[in-house]
């Protein structure tokens, strides 16, 4: 199963999907710190062959994505938008 994880955060969901379900995950983040963390964590768990992490804005994804994705995760983005709208 191919999963697109928009706003992957610290990579918990992405790595869990790989470990538990054998998914291939394409993770997107705007945070350089999170990008480095997720990349290093995947490498330490020897999961980097199942994970692609990109440091890009989700609004320009059409230029960078390849492949049909079965599942999309964007919970982190929805939470961030909500918090911003609430002034939090």
C-alpha cells in the first residue's frame, strides 16, 4: 500500500504504517527539524527503503509526486490550520 503523509510531523504514523503494515510512505513536512528527525529515525530502524521524506510545501506536491497513493494522511495539517485560525 502506498501512503502519502502530508504534514508528517515527527514521523510516528509514517513509521508505524511501514513497520506494522508494510506500507511504502511518502512523507511531507515544512519543518527542517522534523525532516532531519524522521530521516534519521527511519535510517536507525533500517526503514529508509520504504520511506521517502521531502522538505516541501504540500501546496506544490503535484510537481514532485509519482505514483498512485491508496491512503492519504493530513491530520497534522488540519490541526495546524485549526490552531492558527483560533489564534493559538
